[in-house]
């Protein structure tokens, strides 16, 4: 059976690579034949449009790994777009397109990944989760809330994918002791990926769409600081965490069951654990207050990266294990946005939008489109496609800032399918969930997120911006 499954997977991967190759052949033919000249766009804009279509197609279909799409974007920008820009008399240094691959945002995320590795390596993530869970007393209602708060808090600072895997490992032994007829099992397992998805909203390093939004807002001098981002998003985060808690209890009532808490290490913290804790706290304080003394968030992130490896807390194997694919996915989205701006295609696309319509309608449509795309494709790719276009809109600064924040948050709200987010996929693979479970509860959260982001959130953000 395993050999049959392996063969099927290989055949599927081969077909996907074949179709991806066909896409590139087609793109090359379109460029050579000048098939896009009828659009009336300049040569550089035609090439950028072609790169955008290729990237969007590969992002949606996932025929090749998403980080490979980022490298493909960079290659096409250097080989196709740069000569076209130069021929049109525009400035087009190669460094312009390479810069996003080692920008302040990438350093910020790398620092977050190093902190995540430190917490996992020395068991601090499990200890933090247990500190919350042990206060629930085995009551199903409070245990569910404890799981949600644990997942959300950890996902604010470390990978939501890693948090999901860790929390599932802790919770599944508890789940096995629940009567198989109890619907509460579904609530407990669903709480983990959903809370991890939502927790990413809380900090700029929580999820890649946040980094993309922050990068583009910073480029036009509208970027919030680390602490300002938290001020904008944590009230919304807490609202949805409470909503998730009540929703799961309503959909999957626990009845009169009692729960046994997972076991964890109760030994005192050792030297390396204290060092890890100190580095984590110092880094978070640097992110919160560093800009007051002129330190960018990426600069602060260099300190945990250097100290973790200098002090031997992490080694070269840990460095290799960092999620480089996520970093390059984010960088590819930023590089594509640079191409849109440099060629002027962003302004051409904006000119096609019905900007004479009411701003509220524009908000409704943009956030709804974000939710739909993030449900069926990578939320990083969605943010990389939509945010660069929105930044080009001729909107008042406050409206633009609110809209981009809402797009970033909506990317984390879309969670109605197993493929919507990596945490969903991990939880679904446990065998404790069905697709309809994710669709029912996740669909409600997504719709509620859209409603809040077009009504309450803009009012709240305008009050404090």
C-alpha cells in the first residue's frame, strides 16, 4: 500500500512539474511574440504583467514549491524586466530586486524563527503552555480557553505551524481519554489550529502577511512600530479568541466530562533555559521600544541570531533547519511589488479600478477578495499579490493604512479548508477532524472577520492612528 501511495505521489508531482514547465513555455512564447502589445502597455509593463500572471498561477496551483516561485520572480526580473527598464531610460539596478531577499523585514522574521527554535530546543514553549493549562482544573470549558490562549500567545512570537505541532502533541493524549461519542474532542482539536491562525495577528512577526504589510507601509512612511502594531491588533485578537471559545462550545458542547492535564517537565530551569529566556525577553523589549533609540526591528533581530549561535544555544544544524522557504516566500512577494512599482504597472492597474466608488465599498470588496484567495491559496502569496496594488491607490494616508492592516488581518482569518493554512493541514492530518468541521467553524470565523474588518476595526483604528 505504501509503495502504491508513493508512486501516486510521484506521478502527481511529475504532472505538476510538467504543467509548471508548460506555463513557463507559454510565458516565453507570449514575450517573444509580443502577444501583450494589444494591451497598450509599455514593454516593461507587459513583462511585469507576465511575471505577475506566472507568479499568481504558480502560487494558486502550487505546482512547484512556493519559495521556488520567489526565485523565479527574481530571475525573470533580472533577465527580462531589467533590460526592458534600461531600454526605456528607467533606473533599474539589479540590487533593487535583490534587496527584498535580505531586507529589514527578512531579518525581523529570521530573528523570530531563531527565538522559536530556542523555545522549542529548551522546552520553554511546553512550559508556557502548561502554565496556562494547569490553571484550568480539568474543566472542559476552561481547558478549551486555556488551549486557545496558549496557542494564540505562542503564535504571536513563534511559528504558528510549530505551535500547532507542539500543542497537538500535548493535547492528543488528553483527547484519547475523552469518550469517543463526545463532540468536545472536535472542539479541542479545532481550537489549536484556529487559535494559532488568529494568534499570528498579534505581532508583526506573527505571520508573513504582517511582514509584507509592514514593509509596504514603512516604504511610504506609514508603517507602525512593533508596539503600535500590537496596540492596533491585540483588541481584535482577544475579541476573536473569545468568539472562537464560545463558538466551539456551542457547536461541540462538552457535557459533563472531566479532563486530565498533560504531563510536562517540572524540574527547575537550567542555565541554558535561563539564557534562552533572557534572550527572548531582551529581544521582545527591543522590538517594543528599540525604535525610540533609533534601532529598527531587523537590527534588533540580529542580536538573538548572533547570541543564540555564539553562545552555543543553537548549532549549525539548527541554522539549516530554519524555515528558509517562508523567508524566501515573503521576499518574492516584496520583489514582485518592487517590479510593479518600478515599471509603473501598479498605476495602470489602479487606473482600471472604480475609484470613483465609495471607499467603504472598495474596503468591502478588497477584504472579501483577500478572504476568498487566502482560503484556497497561501496567505503569504495573497498578501504579496493584493497589498502592492492597494498601496498604489490614491487614498488618504489614514484610509490606506487602515485598508492594508485589514488585508493583513484578513489573511489570518481565512481558515475554512484544510489547505487554507499549515496549522489547519497539521490538525486535519491528526485524523480527529473532518473537512466539514473546518468548513463550519472556520467559515463562521472568516465571515465574522470580514464583518468586523469592514465595520468595527476601521472605526477603532481611526480613533488611535
